[in-house]
C-alpha cells in the first residue's frame, strides 16, 4: 500500500517526502525500504511507531529524571501531563539504520489502560510509547531536531483516523451486498471516491474558507450536489449555475484549477 500511496504523489512534490506510520510500522523491512527510497534527488523522512519490548523498557529505566522534557501541542503550547526523552543512545540494536533516532513519550495511564500495562509500567506508574525516526534536523525550521518537535510531528499523523471515519461515511460503513465479489468491487470504488475527494480539496480548495478540511456531507451539500443545468447549443455545452447559489465561486474556482492541471504522463 505504501508503494501505491507514493505513486499518487505528483512529480513536483517528489523531492521531499514524510512517511508517518503507527505502531505496526516499526518493522525492519519497512524501515529499510524507506531508507532505500532516498536518492540524490529525493529525501524520504519517516516517523513510525516502535514496538515496546523488554530491551526498550530497560533503556527507559536508565534515563535520569532530568532527561524528561514537557511535550508540546501542535500549536507549540505545553501539553500538560506528557513528557519526552531521547532514547537513541541508550537503546542500541544491531542492524537498524545508522542515524535512526528513538523518542520515548510517557503519560499517566487512563483507567481503561490500566489493565494493559506491563510490569515495568505498573512499577513506574507511567505508560510509555516510542517513535523511531530518521529526522535529525530540517533546514530552515528552528528546533526541528528537538524531541518535542519530532513528537508533535509524529502525532499529527492521527488525522489519518479522521480520514478513515470519512471513508466510512463515503461508502465503507455498510457494504451493499451479501456477495463477496460485489463487496470486493465496492471497496476500491469507495476508496477511489475518497481519493478524488481528498485531491479536489488539496489541489483546488486549499485556500477556500471551510472547504480544505470539509466533511463529506459538507462537500456533497456545497459542491457535489450542483444546482445547475447543462445546456447544449451550436455544438458546445454550457453549464448554467444558479446565480443565487452561495458556493458558485468556490465551484468555478475549483473547476478552473483542476482543468489547468497538466495531463498525466
């Protein structure tokens, strides 16, 4: 799936890529593959969840209390109750890419998390998670090498959960048939609709108020259910839009931008 996702990125955006994956992503094969994608013309950075093991817990136990720093929200303000530390130097493993960093995050466990704590977490009273990344710094971005920046950058990938929710809204919540084959065809069709919706908002609606992150129902109401009439005259077709429609400018702007895009090669 990663290969298919990267294939959708326009050539003009291939030079710098950031891949973020949750806890299932920290496998040797995936990390090695991401490292192999780096070339003289392309920089691939990654931030992936790291499975907690006994080795990781032993490394965390070596950290002095002074190593922990406060976590930050996406807007740069302090995130109360969350703390971070660099784990790279104390959690060494053979065979992993040189320069890969490990950032550990801790928080007091919630009530529903208490039953899933390890013995080490029960002893310390903290719940831990680790992120692996190859980001050492980003040119022109102050503080980009700091654990707080890397942690906030990784946690921003949680927006994917929102896209999963909207994908369900656009057809994946209820499959249309008891037939396996019909449902098998329905799923890629629904995913294709989600991709088209995402690219329309990214390429054509990025600076139009309320639409860059609009929910499917909003997009249907404002743009996709178009109050217009397609008229034919003198071998030409004209789309006549209701003058009272409040989102006519948003539609025509999006249409102009999409039609100006270069054809795929």
